[in-house]
C-alpha cells in the first residue's frame, strides 16, 4: 500500500487527528512528549504557533509519522526555501513521532514527497539526539533516497541514567566535598525552620503545585528577564494546561522543598515511556545560600529511581547551560541536521560550511584589537 503525505492545520483538523495521534505516540520509535497532542496543541496557541503545520505520513488510515513544520523563504541567508521542524521557545526536543517498525519507509516517503512537490529545497530537523533510534532511521532513509545531509551544529547536555538506587547514583556522581557542602546548606535551611521535602503524588492538588512553581519562577531571575512562564497570560495558560494534562496521565514528576510551609523550590519533569525529560525548575533566591534548587535536583533523582519503568532522564538544557553538568554524570549529543532536497538543496548544503567559515572569520577579524593613536604621541614607523 502506497504512503501519502498531508499537511494539517487548524483546530478542527487537529481535533480529528487525536485518536490516530495518540496511537502513534504510544508506538513511536523514540518518545517526544512535546509533540504529543496534549502538549503540542496548547503550544500552537502560543505566539508563532499560527505559522506551523503538521506534516503527516499515512499508510491507508494508519498515521506513521507526525512532525510540526514551518516554511521559511530563505535558509541561513541562502536563497532557497526550507521546511523546518517547528518548536516553541519552551521546547528543546525536535524528534518527530514516527512509528516503530516502519520508520525508515515513513521518513523516505516524507523525503520523496518533498522532492516531488518542490515546495522546499532544505528540510531542517533540530534538537535530535545523535545515535538514537530516530537518527539511525533517518540515516537509512537518506541513503535510500540518495539525499545528502549536514550536521549544522551540535552540543552535549547532561543525562541521568538509572543506577542501583538514588543514593548510589549521588554517591558516584558527587564528590565528598560537594556532598558535604550540600549538607551544610541543608543544615542552614533547617536552622531557619521546619524543612519539608515534597513529592507530588496521585490525588494531590496539582493546581496548587503548579501555582507555587509559577510564582517561584516569576519571583526570580527569569521573572526579572521576562522569560518566566507566568510573565504572560498565554504562557501561563499553556503551563497550567500541559502540567494538568501530564498529571492526569500519570506523566508528571514534581518535587519540592517547603520551609515552614512556604515553597522554596520546585522541580518538574515529564515522563515518556522508559524515559523522562526535565522541564522547569525554580527556587526562592532569598535562600540561595542553602542551595534549595540543587537539593530539589537531588530529590528528583530520588523520584526518578522510584519509578521502576524509568531508565533515563534528559536534562533538556540549552547550549551553554551547565546547571546539571556537575550532578548528572552522563552526556548525550544533541544536533541540528539539514537535508538537501534536489539540486538547489544540495548546493545549499555544499555552501553552508563555507558561509559558516566566512562568518567566523569575519567575527575573528572584528575582534582583533585596533591600534589607537593618542594625540601628541609619536606615531609608529611605517
């Protein structure tokens, strides 16, 4: 049976997709909760979401691949049109939902459709985990279609992998000096009142937990910068909806610290199959000397190990963010991949390394200190 590709947009069309979408996510080669319907549909209501479409690969009535995309008239300054994986600013994972067992053929169908339709010369997939099952399937599909690809950029981010228990992991990850420092911080907090370590459980008031997280985040540096979820009504509405839906599905991990009944730290993560993705963390900066944020991170390691099905957790951090680097001892490589479609796309990919080199060369030239001639001083000999 032949495969076909459709582009879906609009609330009504996406609502009709939900049953097939849900089933695809359950059978996905690699999990991505941020592209599941209960999280992606609210995200599409954020600023910029109106530009996105869902690229869907079908075989009969079976949905085999789903990827939110946006069209760009130019790609990295080059005069070629591109189809890029769409994501909102709170999403650092771009792995498409693709059905296990037919991932290579579904990807090949998407690539063949792009070549036939000639609507874009470049397909860009971002925030992919290098060497993971989807990346392997993509490499096979590209070979099958005879299309070139280029890793445009890459970085590493911390990963948490299951140990015998939380104590074993922390003991092997942190030095004795670091553990002693954290114990001193905890004692400092306890000197100020009753310290309670909290874990969100089924039946708890998740709305209260969500509000506490958003208030803590908005009161800190993210609030001052304007990037906290609670800084806009659209982002707050998104946060409340996705946290609530995740909790209802048993897929929300949340831990925290309270001092004298007052929230001073909250840390969240989303569960997806045998893995999880850390999401938002916040702490009361008034108590920073007690390291409540780091203590909450250690408690999340405990909550992770309580879930027998979980084998790993992705730190979900952006390039240059070393927050968890000293606590989580494993790493994964996250990369952006561009695929050349047709002659124009192949030429664009061939030109990109040269353009990147010229950009870096220009920046290095601009950063060379200039010789300043002060008035009244002898000028250097020519």
